[in-house]
C-alpha cells in the first residue's frame, strides 16, 4: 500500500497502534523506512496475525510496541494509555502487561542459567519474588507449558530441544500474568511436529489465561491456523487487514493475492503467482511514491504512483489499501 | 562446479550439517542424550597436577626440608661449586655452591604471586572495561576500543623496562606494571565476546522484561564471558612468567630469587656447567606449558567440538553389482561419523535410484540425516572421521571407491550442487563472471571467450535481466533471489547429469521461492537432469516434486509418488508428519496432530523400528525387529503395521473433515 487510515479500528481494543513510524537513520542523508504509518488494533482475547516477506517491518512493529525501538512517531496504546509517552518507571510497569517472545528459542535463553531461575527471573526484574505470587505459581506455569516434573527446573537450556526452550520462554513471559503477548515467529525455527506442539500450546494458553496475541510470521499456513484477524504488510505499510477466513477466501489486495498464490501446493482459486507479481522488492531506503507495491503490481496505473491508497472497507470488517481492489 | 567449490557449497550447508548429528542428539532433551563434555585427557591432568605441585611448594616452601637457598656451599661445604645433580643436591650447585634445588623452590612463590596477582588484577579490570565497552557501546566503546588498540600497538616491554628502572625492583612495582600492561589484552578479548553475545536474543529479552543495564551486564553477560576469560587467564599467566624471565635476562629482575634470575645467572657457565641454567629453565618451561595446556583444556571442554578433529574417510565392504542404466544408484548406503561421543550413524541402509529427468524430494525433520545423505553421495564432509559402506554410482562410476582425482572430475562434470544459502556460497570478493567461468575451464578445455559466451547464455537461462552488466557485479550487489539464480547457473556450468539441491529456497521469501523452484524444476526437466531436492517443507514437496522419500533417524522409511504418499501414507511416521503441518484447507484454530517425544538418537539406535518409541501402533515386534521393505504400487515403505486407510487413522488428504482432537488421540498414545 499501501496505505494509511484508521477505518479499521475498534472501540474495545486492548492494544491500539496508530500511525506508527519507525525509521533507522543510516547516515546523514538516508534513513531506512522500516515502518511507515501503520495503524491497527487487537480486541481482547483475540489473535492478530501479521504476515509479510522478510524486511517488510513485521519484527520492527513488535519491537516498537514493546518500546525496544523508540518509534519515530505514532502512538501505542495499551488499555488506553500511550506507552510512547511514558516515563521509564511507568514503562517498566506497562511492560509487565506486555511480553514478547522472540524468534530463536535457543539463543533467547541465557545458556548459563538454570531453567527455574530463568522463569523466576520474569518476576525478579519487577522486584517481585515467588512469595508475592500465589503459592506454586512457577510450578503451575511450568506444568501449563508442558515442563512439569521437579527435575526439569534444575536443568540448563542447552540440555533442552528447541521446542522445550520455546516452552521455557513462554513460561517466563507468562509469569507476570501479562495481558498482551507478542510472538515473533515463535515456531519458525522448529521442526514441523514440534511446531504443532507449540501452536497447540499457544491456543491452550490463550484460553487458559485469556491472552490477547500478536502473532508475527512469514508462514501463511501457520497464521491461518492461529489468527482471528490477519494483517498483510509490504515494505513498511499495511496492505490488507481482515478476518482470517475472509482474507484467505477473498483476498482483495494485489499483493495479498500474489503472496497467497506463491504458497507451494496451495488449493486456492488464484492465477499463477508469476502473473500476480514481478520484479524485486525495492529498497526501504528509497521506497516508491504512492502505493509502495506499484513497481511490482500488474494493475498499477499513474494514479498508483501519484496517490497513496488508504484503507477502505471492501466487505464487513475487511479493509484494503488499493485503488483497484480485486472483487 | 569445480571440485573445490563443490565442497565449499556443502561446507556451507555444512557447518550446521557436520555438527548436526550430534548437535541434534544434544537437543533431544532427555538427560541421557546430552553429550558428555569433551573428555579432558591425560595431558590436561598432568599439567593440572604440575600446577598443583607448584601451588603446594609455593605455600609450604618454608616448611619443606630443604637447605637455605642463600647458604653458600663454598662456606658451609655442604654443596660443591658447580656440583653435578645427584643425591646430595638433586638440581646440583651453582658457581658459589648454592643448592639449586632450594633456589628453584624459593623461586616458585614469587612466580606464582606475580602470575596470580597480575592475572587477577589485569584480568578483572580488563573484563570490566571489556564488558562495559562491548555492551554499552556508544562513545565509551569508541574511546576504549581506540585506547585498547593503541595500548596493544605500544611496545609494552619497553615501557616496563623504563618504569622498572625508575621505580626499583620490588615485587609490587612488578605486579602493578604487568597488571596495567595486561589490561588491554583482556579488555579486547572480553569486549569481542560481549559484542557477539549482546547480539544474541537473550539480551533483548532481558531488556524487554525490564531488566536494568547493570543487571544485564552482571547476570546475563558476565557468566557467559567467564569461561573464555578463564581460559585466557591461564595463558596470560604463562605470558607473565615468560616476561619475568625476559626481564631477569636483561638484569632487571626482582629483589628476590626468581627462576628467571637463576637461568640468567647460569648462562655464563652454560658450556661447562649446563645444568645450572637448564634445570630452572626446564621448570619454567614445564610451568608455562602446563598453564597453556590447562587454558586450552578449559576452552575446549566448554566448547566441545562434536566432530572429530582429524579428517579421515574410509570405505568398507564391496559394492553391489552394477545394474547400469540409472543416473544415480544408491544401494544400502551406510555412513558413520566417528565422534568424541560415539559413532553416529547418520545414514543407515539407504537405497534409491534416479533416472535422467527424475526429481526425488527427500523430506525430513532436522537431524533426520537428509543433508548427510547428499554429502555421502559426493563424499564431502567437513572435518570428520567417516566410514561409508554400500554403493553410490553416478553414471556407472562407483563414487565410494574411485581415486580422489577421478572423483574430482566426476564431481566437476557430472554433478551440480545448489546450496542453501546463496550469500555464503558465493565468494564475496570475486566477480560473478569468474565464479561461473572457473568451473567450466577447470573441467573442459574451452577458451575464455567461449566460456564467457556460455556464461552469458546461462545467465539468461536462469532469468537474470541485463546479464552483460551482472557478470561484472560482485555478489553483494545482487538480491537474495538473484544470488540464488547465480548459484544455479554455476551448478549448471558443466551440464551436469545430476543436480543436488539442499534446501535451495529455505533462505528465501515465499514469492521468490516460487520463482526459484519453478526455474529449477523447469531447467531440470528441460535438460533431463536427475535431481534430488532436500527440504523440510512438505508444501514445497507437494507443489514441486514427482517423487518423495521420507527420512527418519538416518533411514528412509517410505518413498513413492507424490500422489500416493500424500493421499495414502502407509508408514506411521509419514502419516503423523503429514497431519502435523498446518494447512490452508484446515479451519482456523484447528488442533494440529502432534508427534510426542523426541527424534531418535543416532548413536546406538535401538534395534527394531526407529519410530517405535513414539509410535502409537507399536508392538513388541516393532521394538525388536527392523521392518523389511514392503513394495506397493508406486511406492514402498518399512512398517510392520502400516496405516490401512480405513477409519483407523487419518491421512492428510481427508483430515479436515474430521475433528482434529480425535486424530490427535489416535496419533499420540504412548508418551
Ligand atoms: N537496527 C536497524 N538498523 C537499520 N535498519 C534496520 C534495523 N532493524 C531493521 N532494519 C530494517 O528495517 C526493515 C524492517 O525490518 P524488520 O526486521 O522489521 O523486518 P521483518 O518483516 O521482521 O523481516 P524478517 O521476516 O526477515 O524477520 C528492513 O529493511 C530492515 O533491514
Ligand atoms: S493497483 Fe495500484 S494501489 Fe493497488 S496495489 Fe497495485 S499499485 Fe497499489
Ligand atoms: S514398524 Fe511399528 S513402530 Fe514402526 S512405524 Fe510401523 S507400527 Fe510404528
Ligand atoms: Mg522478523
């Protein structure tokens, strides 16, 4: 779009991101436009999936919500409070109710610590101890994520498989009882059979703890499985945001259609991918004017170069940022 | 590609693959499967023993029943001038009849005091500087990095000599001097380790959890730096002792007896009475050696190398009789890696054939041995001690038993390889043109201009726009997709009969993956090549290959046409694997079928079926007897109790019509 626009927002959202912009200065003249005006929200107890190709800004959105990157502009509201305006102390408190799980499960655990300490640490950084929590909280959590048994807590991460490390990370993220969980490719580094375990586990935990989730992945089949709504990003912009089934059954943005058509062995009713997309992704340092997808879009016209499309509702709850959406 | 490049390509897939058999064992979770840290070995313990003896001597020097080191033999008559080593004086006497044994013992304490204090003071300051500058970065880092570099470039010994001359010869001066001089080296090594550690995600995670910088430094980074720093400290210790010896030699030693002094004192008489110098020199040498050995031992103990440290390839047993005809014939291929933790059976009784124009996908989870199957065909292993048996024939040539130079020419002319990561597979400092032309000229006698013309044609073939200009580019000037097109062009440079592609699109985006796979499969069909496509992605297999083989625990458990396998899997593992993958046709929030338990160990695998510990249908027979190969229409499988296709178990094709929980209950069972 791809585009900007607030049409897709809800009143009862737990997390609301408005006009988020993240730019990384490269040198005196150039900046990387990693995220350029992204707006979306997530309703309580639901999962929003973000898909897009490498470098489209998915991870940056997650990190900016956590304030691991300070956004260049825009706001991130958690339960109505803007975390971008918070002082360090307020932010520390806010982070308790937002947790992020990173892509690589093994390297995101400190290899020299015991598992139980790693989970407990989720509390300690808040100046809390096990005593502040309901008795057995940590053991219960370890059991919830499938790491029950007394001996497990004594071991160190390198003794665990990738799937088990991811369970540890999840337990640690949940120890402060967060409201929002951001997951960046939580299962991509895992084997398929283990990936299935983690995806099932996340669904169970979402029920058990009433979590609101932001699920970032490049794998469309995985996003299809876990999400309630799906947002497609391209080069730092939102292309399309829609309920899960609606997005996969009636994709309207040309980029979404190309992305879906590229899934190997898919059974969707789409022309071959080669007819829907051409060329290479442009540099985020100097993105195209107007619609950022126009250099690769088979339907692009002069209007697409001149005017940036905004998100428009094409069917109930289904928003697309394209001048000529597919019907 | 040229033979050299062929190995390089595989090494790229490689570092991971070479280590993966045991690394995967390491990751299988159960306590028994954690590899034991590398054994420390006799030399380490001898060295540690020597250090222990030195420590004992240093502490109890005054209580030991030896002579006064300063007693003059010429006066006491107890030790002769230049007495030879013997019962009376084990290390002999020096020019004034000092008992050398007593003097060497007296020198132990200063040596250790200097070594330990310098290492502690210099090491701790260096570690603090290195940690802070590596983690906090910014201006602090810029300044300290500059200071470190300047300090390391400065001729430290000159400074030490000058200051030592000015401030006298007390041990404190010495310690202070050497501590200061050793800070930069420690700081540098710790800074490097910190920089790379703080790239790791757990630092981000700690920050995301709200941990303070100090806490991250202390709790997250410092413990991980401790081991490399400790290893370096032992080596640093040895350096301090060497330095003291050096200073003694130029007459700038301490006001106490030191080994360096003893050596220096004896050098005047080195021709007539060599023992006076040589014995303390030997003690010093053994000490330095011991500290180095212990330092190295610590380092390698905590960073175990899974693969053998030597390279040795062997072939066992006779080949099976050749049937001729097929492009690639693999028969009862077995590959064993001999490692520190044991023999890893990475490929175990694998057989298949490929004709011209065939494309076989080998699919499996990590550690199932799929990459090793490819490497076993071409005999490219990183650093390893490998035994292969069975048969691999490429165009009728026995790949396991031919001479190395012949192997190189077969590799270069009959086999093309497409690597996983195009970025690391291409040489960053050489032009695309050179990298395509080189393999051509290595295996065919063609002129440079002819090779260039062919390269141009290849570039067009693999869909590179403006090939003239691109030939002169360097790899970094191209996008990931373009680079992968180049590696395909290189693989095709000598019109190979067999194309081996290991995860060729795993590093690429889905829209690019689609383009590259279409290109690769199109070329394979047009040029009638046989091709193996190794991947973990079932969707890719389903969308692109003709035939598939499923790898599990170093074996192939089932193989057949895509149709047959995807619609009607027979082996229990195949069936479970197919239904564990999320699929677009599945309703959102469907429960996925999982396979409980862990992949099997490749060291001492259990007898019987490798899948038995995780298989819900396993019986005693499965645990004791390896299933034979059963041939079925368009496929074969190895399972005692294959899926029958009735209501008993679901298959991938029809599962979306059934509640996933029911499937799950059926497929889990045992664990
Ligand atoms: N620290 C940084 N400095 C400069 N550029 C950056 C930095 N981090 C990210 N970028 C750039 O910002 C853009 C978006 O990156 P981001 O990591 O958010 O992408 P992504 O969608 O998560 O990709 P992937 O699928 O590869 O994880 C990319 O062009 C990336 O190169
Ligand atoms: S039609 Fe125009 S606005 Fe729509 S995606 Fe293509 S270029 Fe963008
Ligand atoms: S042989 Fe036995 S254990 Fe192995 S897959 Fe078949 S039924 Fe399961
Ligand atoms: Mg990312």
